[in-house]
């Protein structure tokens, strides 16, 4: 892993994400090296030529975060990296940021795949309005190992349970859902005692990683090859429309709080249009 320390002028970036006003990405790149990571598009803007998952820029900002800008806003860590990637243990950039946010009058969302977040429990409990989302899209550890270098599924589940026990609002972010591989009901049944809310996001394939994922499916799950061909090559949307209804029916029947981000791009466009007139 190639690691560089890079000084930046500000940690805050205006967000077009549907549920946040600002994002903070303490790092550029990510050591998790998820095969399906949409954030690899960042290489177009950072000048990196290395393979995604093999480099990490550590952001250092001498200027304190302007907490007045965050008043009554939503801030999200992180949109194009994992703020608790393994190098956070050494550099502690995320911890420094959260320590500043303790005094902010804002809502904070943190998304991760790492048990390292438990290190900062002392600070997390002091945040005024916090949601922590843990990404889990399988209970199959072998599949997980094929997809990323983040914490094991058992560790992610244990982390959610500990966060819940400490009074933190927990979200299980079922993302990305792999057609016919991700079993959403099994994941909910294994975690619903300590998860307050579930978010669902479908697997989108674009750019360089589209071929990587399709080649993987065709080799490891040939029985699903025709379905993936239909969805990701022919552009059929029937699967996602049917699954969205199935998830909605299941969650309504079980009284499960949830959000469906299957139409993420549409939600982003709607927010951009709304911001033009606000």
C-alpha cells in the first residue's frame, strides 16, 4: 500500500447525497479494495495511476472545522472512502475530526465496514445526533473475502451489537445487494435485535469494475450468469423492481424501519434540482 500525507485546506465538502448537506472524506483511496467500489472514479480527479485499493492519501488540515457552517445540517463520513480503514489506527485523522464535531450542533452519519470504530466510543457517545451504518451484504465469509479486505462479517455484526448496547443509533447498510446472492431476510433475522434501521442499495456496475464483477460471477456463480447478463448487459430492471416490492412488503409486515436507495441516481438528481431553487 502506497501511503502519502497530503495537506488540504478544508475537510468539509458540500454534498449532493440525498440525506446529507456536507461530507467529510479524511482519506483519498481506501485499503479495503472492494471489487465493486464505485469510488474508484476518484482517480480521474486525484492524478493517481495506481490500481484502486493500492494507494491512500492521508488528509491533514491545520484549519479547524467551521462548526457554524454545520449548524442544523447533516454531515456524513464518508462518501468515497472508509474513514475507519486500517490506516486510521495509525494516523487518527477521523478521530481528530470527530473530536471537533462533538461541539457541533449538527447530525452526524458515519458509514464503515470496520470494527475500528469502537476505538472512538468515548467520542461517539458525546455526539449530539449520531447514526452509524455498517455495510453488510452477505453472511457468507468466503464471498466477503472475495470482495473486500475490511473487517469480517462476524466482526461487523459484533460491532453493530456493541454500538447498540452503548446507546448508539445503528443502521445496517445492505450494500451493494448482489442479485440472487444477497439474502436480505437472513441478514435482517441475524441482526434485527440490535439494528434500528436498514438501508438497501442495489449493485450498480459501471466503469472498470463492471467487467471485474461480471467475470467473477460467471466463474464462481455460473448459474446466475444469464440473470447478470440480463440485468447488467441488457439493462433489464424487472429484478430490482420486484425485489424493491419484496423488501417493502417484508419490512412493512415485520415493522422494520428502512430506506430503499435502489434509485440513488434519481434521488441525487432530485436533490440537485431542488437546491437550484432553494
